[in-house]
């Protein structure tokens, strides 16, 4: 049986960003979670979704998968259960994220509408400068979220009063109605019209939150931009999402990083790429030049006889690794400049060069338009 493509499993395009992948994953994991979905085949789908996510949310594994397919993933010790792995414990791993979505085992038989439920997760896109992603920094982030009402502590009742179990649905939030249809008498479960599905009645609703138990507020937190973070990556800040219901914990906040491109440097994972222009004479005779790296100027020896498009590697001058010590490399591509205009001295020297090479050339005078273009360029 042919295995399904990981991108198809998550229903995302092959060029989907990390944020899109995480979003699709969260949606599907919730949909097929065995505690929430009892349809036949849901557990298999749930497994497939997790397998796809573990590969696609890890840039290294994803690159391998893109190149070699599933076969390329073997020999890596299987799909490791590694998340972002940070020393400060903020970068939770997969099971961690998972427990937060579903509130762990406590959520298991949670069909009781009055039982605690964790709040929704939020996503915040943080756009940062190219160099900040390499050096790392802290950033203040403000966003609005529902916070537990301080007046009632989240139960939606005036202080001193408590929610009462709805007497119509006995706290289930649902009621069974009997309907006469052309197929006969049918029974149907509907939301309780007395408590609107909450299972509880607030006789004296809290005046601050009007019985909702939460208030929308601006929340400001300090967010880490770790040195080496890449475009599309996410970090989770636990408890910074929406307030839970019925005393459940807060959801999490996902910071999705977007990185502005640089004019001087290109970046792929931890490797930096740049181009340096040298003269024909420097390429032919060799020279020592200064190359700008993300960590400052670096000297580079150009050997005699360097050809156009030659690439030089400046080891450890690239992007810091997010995990562990060390950095990637910086690859410099040499661009050899051919002078557009020559003065008399240069002309004579080149003529002598041609002679010494035993060649003969017929120099072409530039026409009016070519001279004009040179002037303007
Ligand atoms: Zn309140
Ligand atoms: Zn009710």
C-alpha cells in the first residue's frame, strides 16, 4: 500500500511555512485525537498526522524528507521526539505541546460543560531584522487576550454567590427533544435552552465581566529572539494564551518569527552566502581582502589564478546553532570585475600583457551610445 505524502496528510502545500504546518497540525490533532474522536480510523489518522508533523516541523528532517522521501528518514533513529530543546524549558517538546492542547489526562472524559477546560492557544507573528535573528535579542510583544476576571475569579458570579447547576439539563448542557417527522418519532440532542449549554446558571452575574468569567485585556510580555532563529520557526510561551473556562488553565501563545531579508547576505538554515567583487588583477595575481560577515570583517586570501564564481568557505562565520554551541559557515562567491573604462596607462599595460602572452587582439572603439551608457552608469 502506498504511504501518503506528509504534506497531503497535513493538507499543506510543499512550500508551507512552519507556522502553517503547526496550524494545520493543531487543527488535525484536535480533530482526530482518540479522546475526542471515536470514529473508526480516527486513531490511525491521528498517528499519521503526528508522524507527518514530527518530520515537517523540524527543518533538518523536512529537508531530508523533501530530498529522499520517507526512505531518507531511516537511519536517523526514527522520528525523534525532539522539539526545540531549550535550556530554559520554554521550548517544549511535542508531548508537551500536546498535553497543553488537551489538558493532559484531565480532559479525558470531559463532556461535562462545567468541568475546567484550557483556554485557546494564540499565535503572534513577530517580524525581526535579519541581524537580530543572528545576534538574538529580547522584544516586547503586546496583544489582546481574554484574562480571568479579577472580580469573580472566573466563575462569572457576583462575589459571595456561586453558579447553580442547571435544573433543566442537570448540568449536562444538553437536553433530548422528541420530534415527529415523516420517518416517525425522532429523538435529538440539542443545547439546553435554559443555560445555553453551560450546565450552570448564574443567578447574580458578575457586573465586571457580565457573567463571562473573563475580560479582554492587553497583555505585554518579553519575548526571546534566540540567536539563530530562522524564518517561519515558532516558540511557545505557555500560559500566555486565552483564559481557560471553569477554572481551566490558560492556553499558550505561539510566537511565529518572520525575518526581514538582508541586502548584503542570503541565508539558508545556518549558512550565510554573499558575493564579493574583486578586480581581474586581484584574481590573476592573488590578494588578501576584507570580507563583510555577519560577525564583522574577516580577511580572505585570494589565491593567484582565482576563477570567476569561485566559492570560499569562512568556517564558523555563519548563523549560530539554536541548539548547542558553534555556528554554520559563510560562503563567499567571487565576482570578477572587468573594467568598463581604461585610462591610457591601463591600456598600455594590457597591450603589453597581450604581447607577453603571445596573443594578438584588435581593440574595438566604443561607439557614441556605448560611451554615453558608460557615462550614465
Ligand atoms: Zn467577573
Ligand atoms: Zn441547562
